[in-house]
C-alpha cells in the first residue's frame, strides 16, 4: 500500500467519524482512539439520525421495559456519531415526541445519554441538582444505574459529598459532566436497583394531597378505593375522600369510575387539571356531531 493510499483511507475514516490520531517521528503512525466499537460504515447519515431520534423517543415512551434498553443503545450510538450528526439529532429531538404521554415531567434524552455512559464506564459524574424545596446544589457522585419507574427516570448513585447512597430524579438534573475520574463500583444495598428505587420512593412524601367530597355512601367509595386512600363519612350519602399522589391522572380516573358527583376541596391544581380534561372531552363530544336518529 502506498503512503498516498494510506492517507486517503485515513481521511475517509475521519470523515465517517472515526477518531484517528496521527503521531510524527520515527516511531510515529496512525492510531484509532479507543471507544469506537460500533462501525459507522454500516449506516449512512440519514439512517444514523433516524435511529438516534427513534431511540430518544423510545427512551420516553410508555411501553414498559423499552425505556432502559433504548437509553443504553442511545448511549452507544451517540458516542460514535460524528459531531455534525449529533447536532442534527439534538435539533430534531424537541419535535419528535411520543404520541402517548403521561403528565410526568419530560426528560432530556441527551442528559439520559450522559448518565448512561458514566454508569457504563464507572466514571465520576458532576451535575446540578434541583431539590424538592427548589434549592440548587452541585453534586459529585459515583453513578451506578438508571431506572425507569412510574413514568419517571431515577439515577442511583453514591453521593461522594454525603458518603451515602442517593436516588436522583433525572428531570431535576441539569448540566451533567463526566469528570474523567474512574471509581470501583460499590454494591447497591439489596442488589436490586429497581427495588432500591421503589423503597426510596415510598419513603418520600407525595407531592399532592387530593381531597374531594363525593356524593356517594362511604362504604361504596371505600370498596372502590381500597388501600389507595382514606374515606371519611360525612352523612348517609356523602363522604370525604383523601388521596396522596404525585400525579393527577389516576385520581381523575378513580373519581370517574365512581359514577357520582363530587366537589374538589384541595388542591387548586387538581381543580385546574379536571377543568382542562373536561374541556378536551367537551370538544371531543362537540366535534362528533349529533347522534344519528333511530329509525
């Protein structure tokens, strides 16, 4: 092979996104930088962008079991993607949303990718965290696992500053940055990342306390609610229902299944949520037009 052919082939590899380093001198030569196991030769530019955008969407989907796999795959694809394609993916991402979404906070797929890469590479991570009370703080952690639970993403990590295990909601993480420093992974308490997040989430107080007065007998409402709420009898055909939740969708569905009138006592945000839902249902009913007359 001539030197001209070699240089041409190296230039072609660089155009495809392979990081090829050159060293001058007697012992010099070309070297492929580590971390490029996925050959971009298998995909053209349009195919690579389509796959990355699809994985971003799948990472935020409502299909159980798909989210975590999509994030791992996205981390691998983005790592070997040339910068020009990464910019195209990020430009398209805000405009490619799943058709079915919960009212859970949106998560930036790029942030998910950074977190997944540091978990895989056992690399210490730095980021800004927004606490429940609205305060921001800089965190330095040893990231271990990403878990998707109840339409939310959680990062399990060893908090270097506190010297203890923590779970961080990913929608409250901004500006994640890999430090380059490696760590020896610790064993997560219990050994099951998903169960660790479930246990920690149960220990946190819910975001909302929903209180409604229902025009139905307390026993009827109690049978429908079960252990998910408390029911207090007001009189023979009225009761007060109290629910603790982070989301408003399932309390709304529960109240609709009771087939009884009710009044929202608290919080005002739940009243606003129901008004928005009522508007959507009303517009749907009006757009359907009158029912066909019976012959």
